[in-house]
């Protein structure tokens, strides 16, 4: 098979699958492209001019507003990370030129337009991420095996059920981190400025990617690539200084409220979250992505023949760190109105890297065939588990129907009524 043909073909096929899914109900990403529009055409982070008074008539009062935004002085700011909104500015400008931007001809916010545009951009970004996964796999694996891993990653994980449906901050984070890991795995000369910029922006689009930043820096230190490490840290620090300066100007604090770990995380890890993020019937990573457990087991069993054990160890540490950080969220560890292990989406590039190293470590025909058969079966199960998140409205409504899981958290542990079976129930 021609790798130059297979990669783009896989990306186009996956884009078609993502785009054919019904339009999502925008959750946290709502208004993110409105911020892009404001930055492009109003040169402002203030969204107040897009909203009538009161901001949300259903809530009442002049100072009540949707949870997606917050009042900072007299200005209305987007509450969630702003990095994705900044990166989306070119796409929003083009969409505005063809009459498909998030703001209608009357100058008012248009939810339907933003929903359609978010769906298109998310599908395109995750299709591009799948192409990056394929290119990363080619460093160690054959074209055929790389294609199989790409399909499993693109259809059997949160890439299908979450990241490809609307512009979550993880949608951008997956692309940025995957480029970093591709560059590291190629083991060629890496531009330190590019590496530092990608790592810095992965943090700006979502603060939990600070774990990935630390993991990559640790790997460079283990490899004793001191020059690359120094320049990467210098470039990242420059971006960080600009981000802090902007935050001081905009919010009066070194970091926006969403980036403040004290407001979102607790050092006392919640036991329900620790277990829930792995094995909950409706939020567990190993339940919705069983291939993750398989490749981790293969990696441990075949550790002596792993091509790059330092990189593999860093990848495992990064996954564990992401799991710990996600489990330390003080409330709403299940990710609100979403499907499956949404908050574990940021670990996917590391899991892909673990899969590559594990499959490359297989030796012996019997072991190889058995392991590949298990991985293929787990990948197919993952596709069946994640498809409802993209194609079933009932699956998305499960979080709040018949009762909100915040009020009845025991639903997260019920095998009689798991989220992935919601499409089969009335």
C-alpha cells in the first residue's frame, strides 16, 4: 500500500463519518467561536455587545449570565480556555466572508451557525489528527498496521464520541500534542522553537496539558538533549510570560480563573473519581476504550523488546498524571453533559504512542498474532461503545434523563442503565 495515498484517504473517510453525525448540542464550547468573531472584528475579548440585557432572560436580573461566560468588571469574558478561540480566528473570518459565521446579518449571535461551524471544524481537526496518528505509526509499524491503529484511534475512542463533534479544548489539544509526539518519535532534528511553541499552546488551549509539557521536558532531559531542552524551555517561557501579562491586563490576576488549579483541583484525590475514570460503566476509560488496557498490558509484558523504553515510560507516566489530575477535580468529575470518559480525552496521543511501542515490541508469530487479534477485537468493541456518543441524542441526554447524575451519582456505577445502552432504551 502507498503510504502517501492511505493517510489522506483515511483522513477523508473519517471526516465523512464525523460530519455525517447529527449536529451536536453545544455544551462547554458554546460561544468559543463567538469569541473568535469578537477578536477578529471587534478586537476585543469582551462579549457584552453580542448579548441583550438581561444577558439571559431565562435566568433574570441584569447580572445573571450563562455559565460559559463571566463578568470581569463591566466586561463579559469567555470563562473557558481562550486558546482554541484564538486559533480558530482564520476559520471564523473565512466563514464570515461566505455568510456562515457565528454572528447573523443583524449582528446578533446565531447559535445554529456556530453549531454547524463548530461541527465542521471539529470534524476537520480530528480527521487531521488521525492523519498525524497514521504518520506517527509509520515510524515504527507497517502501512497496514498503521492504518488499523489509525482507524481504531479515530473511531474507537473519544475522538469519535467527543472531540470530533464540537470544538472542545481537547479537540485542539489532541492535534498540538500529536505533532509534538510525531516529531519526537521521528528522532530527527527538531526545531526547538516549534517544539516550545506547540507545548506552550497546548497549555493555553487547555491547562491540563501542563502534564504533557512536563512529560516532554522530562524525556528530553532523560535523553540528555540539553540544547533542545534549553531552547524549548526558553521558547515556552516566552509564550508563558506573554500569557501571564495578558491575564494580568485582562483579569487582574496572573492566570484566568479557569487556569487556577486551586479553584478546580484538590490534592485529596476523590476515590470515586479515581475508579470512575477507569472502570465506571458510563465514564470509565477501560470500558469505552478497552484497547487502552490491552496495549498497556502488552507494553508491560514485552518491556524488554520495546524500541524506546524511555519514551514509553514517559508516555505511561503522562497517562497516569492525566488520570490523577482528572480525578482530582473537586466537583463534576464525570464531565457534565457529555459522553463517556470525556475528561480523559487528552491522554489519547500518549495512548497511541504506547500502542505503537507495544506493537513494535511484539516478537514471535504466535505472540504477535494473539496480541493483534486481541487489539483488533478491543478496537471493534471501542467503535461500538463510542458510536452512540456521536450518533445518538438519547445517549447524550442520559446524563440528565431521567435524573441528573449530579443529584444521583449512583447512576454512574449502574450496569443496568449504562450510557452506552441509552439508544436501546425508551
